[in-house]
């Protein structure tokens, strides 16, 4: 069995491996095997009797953690299994907190350490009370609009409209045990949410082809429940175009990217953002649009799982709960699926979803014929070169393909047939060296 979230192999013991024990205890627990190499083959250890005493003693003395140490034998070779339980309290090694993630050991620092300590105590950043705040710091119009939407969706009872603000906040789990407004309450309904953290605002920038080519920018500073609308308004007014087309006699003016997919991506960013970190960035380029929000995926999810059927694991459950009650989102983990489906339905490539810089980026592609996207279709170098030529020149012949790729006619014919089968090009009806192809 290869190394994974819960298994680590070491050929011999070193005291620094107490860091690994610390990491396992702070995560999901696991087993460390001493006397087994990275391939899972037993290499054996000689001083196993001494280690059977040393390891549990050092674990208690340095970590305050009791671990089970078991001796095993295979093919005449002894190896040790260290069974590390999940700790209910934070464990540090020489004042440093380690965490097991995947098959790696990570040192927790800064915001990551702060959020993890909160989580270990059963809290999150959104639950922290904001001293000195009162309901006077909340926007009553936003609260009333929320109540109307939530009642119309039948997600809170109709009598909530007559309740006091404190009762509504209590219903939404936005008050601390001492009755103080929480970070989530200020973010969702506050008049000036940026006062608790300047990075709660939403940054939008218009770029050329590269990140260095910033043309203009805006910062959206409002509470979360009105922010998605404000961002979409700004995109409509200043950043995106509406190409005109006709369906019969009907004039069609959709945005260059599907509005439903964009809105879903913006809502996802707002709900799943790590609000103890940096801003959300929306970057509009000539050929793409990127939305990046800080906050790594939870351990239960991967990018591939996001594209399939998956449950929802919101970083900020109270914020997510309010958005759900207002009818902005569903609670079934379908957000990324809808983003993909709506983009493809609009005739665009599947958006690129990736983890980057301890956050999640969704990239909407305007042009299906980008080099990056073409490579994802398993095209060979010749085919990528040919499609990019088509994009620039409008058409390509069999003989021109041979010339620019320097290969034989049978190879070109085979390449073009594959491109045609993938739905990228169409044959204009001619045959032979002068056969002409265009982008579909």
C-alpha cells in the first residue's frame, strides 16, 4: 500500500519523526511504519527492542501524546507500527504545530494556524464575536430584503418578518453566546463590513493579455448579501460586452460569458472564502475571466470530485446557511456542476478549476481555440499548431498542413480526420491536396 493521508513509511527511526506523529495526531490520525521503505517493502530494523521503549516515552515527553507501538515480523524481518490516534486538543512539537495533509507533513503558520486552532476548539472565524457592535451597525434594508426572499422560498417561517432583529440573528446563528454580533453577522448584513477586515471587499481588474497589463480596476465594498449583485452590475456596466446575434427575428444579447455561471462562481467565492486571509480577485483578460478566492479545499474534496457528484462542505456554514435561506444557492454541492454545465451549454469550453496559492481559481475561457485548452483535448503538437493556424488564417488545406508541419500526406490526412472527429474542424467538401478545412 502506498503512502497516503493515514500511512507513512520510514526505513529507520529518527527523533525528528515525532513531527510526523504530531502531524497525524492533529489531522485524522494514522500509522507510521518503521522498517519499511517508500515502496512498502519491509527492510527491517535491528534495535527494535530499544525503540519499543523509546518511541512511546518520547511521544509522551515531547508531545504529551500516548501512541500504540506494535512489533511485527515479515520474512524474518522485524518492523514497528506506530498507531497515532486523533487528538481532541492541539498538539505541538517544540512549540510548532504540524499537520498531515495527503502524504505530506505541513507546518501550520499564520492564518492557517489561527483557523485550525479555532476549528479544533469547535469554532470558526465567522463565529468570533465583534466587540462593541450593535444592531445599529446593520443595514435594515438588507435584513428586510433577506426576510422577504427567505419567506417567499419557504425557508424560514412567515412570522419571522415580525420578529426583532436580535431574534432573526439568533435564528440564523449570528449571535455569540453572550449576545454579541459575530463576524458573519457583520459580513452578511453590516453597513461597513470592511471595518472588521479590509479584505472583505471584492477586487475586479481589467487586463490585456498578461497580469502586468492592468488597464483599470474597481473595489466592491458592501455586505455579502448585496455583493454578488453589485459585482454582476459592475461586470455588465464596465467589463464585459454583449455580442448581438439573432434567433430568427429575435435579437439576442447575452453576455460573452453565461451570467448564470458567473453568478454561481461569484457566490461560491463569497461563501467559501477564508475571510481571515486576502481579497477575492476577479480578473478579466482579453481571452478569459478568472475568479480566485483564498481558502484551500476541505480534505473531503478534490478538484476532480468538484466536477462530479459531491456533498457540500462550506468553510463558513452560517454564511452559507443565510445564502441558502435567501434562495441564492442550494445545499447539495451542485454549484461547480452548474458552472460547468452552463458554460458548455453556452458553447464555451469547460471552465478550468484548479487549486493555486492556497485558494481556488475558476477560469472561464472565451475562446475554445486556446493553446492551453487544445492541449487538454489530447491533441498532438502538429494538430495544436494547425488549429492555431486556422484560428489566424481562417482555413487550411491538406498541402498547407503538410508544409507547416513537415509530415507526409497520410499523416496529415489522419490528423485532420481526428480533428474532424473531435468536432474542431469541418471539411468544406473538397478532396486531395487542395482539400480545405475550417474551424467548426
